[in-house]
């Protein structure tokens, strides 16, 4: 029996839609692979890591270049494009907005200033903060960028990154000393990351600013690498206070992770 024209049309539409979704998934996968590689790659590298044939990757990259999400360098390699910045900044602000109720609870239960930070390229960017009610409190401007090696959130975010990638990042950023207690060697920082993995939390002990201690944990299974922390005067964030605060930090990080997962599932 001949196929009706309506059935043929419906099948064509379904096939086109399926192909469109697949192309979209592949394009986002390539963007994420570029970000994982430091933001700049060659087509052969993308082909090797993704398993896609070169003609398919070339076609997708042409589209991404035309849209401004990727740019082609003079050396014919491809780099993440400036149009992604606006999307990233908007997403970071929204993530910070979602996190604020959890940070508020963190302040209420610990008494110290609560922060949320992301790893953006080679830098840490603070996307949300709820200040302590104490007259003496810590303040970090939302949007502030710092290097990972001198912060608790930096250690929390990099704790499970392969050592060679950590060394490469540190080589790109350098390890300037913010205080006399800042870790300034790659080996010293890798030792600190091992301590984070063993303990389940990170500490900035006067390393970013003298007189300030920070405790931080990563947010498990966050859609982008994220960490939450509390910071306060060293006289209040003592070793005894650490034993009380860390379980609170870990519990709220898990709750935030669950909330983010549920939001993604509903999208």
C-alpha cells in the first residue's frame, strides 16, 4: 500500500526534529569539551575526544562560529567565543539567587558570613553572599575574582582535579602570596588538596587575608563546579568551631545539590 503524503510529511518532520536535537546535543558537548581543554582546541582534538567524524565537527563549529559562541584563531584552532560570557554571567547570577536561602540558613546556624563560589576558567568567582549579623564580619563583593591557591573554596573546587591539570592551572595563574601564610608552591598546594580529600572540607587559614579563616566544601553533583563556605575572624572560627561548623556546611551543600538536581529535572 502506498504511503500517504501526510504520513510521509509527519515522518520527515519527526526525523528533522530528531536530527535537530542530536545536533544541539553535539554542539553543547563540543562546547563543554572546549571548556574542559582550557577554552581552545583543534578539530582533530575534538574528534579524538568526542568520537565524532571531522566533517560533522567542522559543520557544527561553523554554526557555532557564525552564532558567536566560538571563534576561529589565526592558528586555525577554535576558542570559546565572547557571546558565551553573557550567558555564563546570567547563569551564575541565577545560581547565586537559588543558593541564597541555603546561605541564609548557613549564616543562621553558624553565625558567620556565607559565600558561594564557582570555578570560572582558572579563577574563582563569588556569585552569592549572605553577611553575618556580627558587627565584625567578613565581606566579599559578589563578582569578585581571586586565584584558587589562596582560598578555601579554591581548594574545595580543585580537590578532585587530576594533579597534572592542577599543576597546569597553577603554571598559568602563578601563585602570588596574598599573605605570609599563602601556599606558593605546586607541591604544597597538592598536599593541601590531599588534606581536603581526607577531611572532606577545605580551610583557608589566614592565607587570603590575615586574621580571617574560611571553611569550604564543594556542592556535590552541581551542574557547574561550585562550593559554599563560611568566613569569619580567626578568633571565632577556631578549631573547636570547625568541628561544629563543618557538618552544617556539608549538610547544606547536600541539600543545595538536591535542589539543583530537582530544578534540572523539571526543566
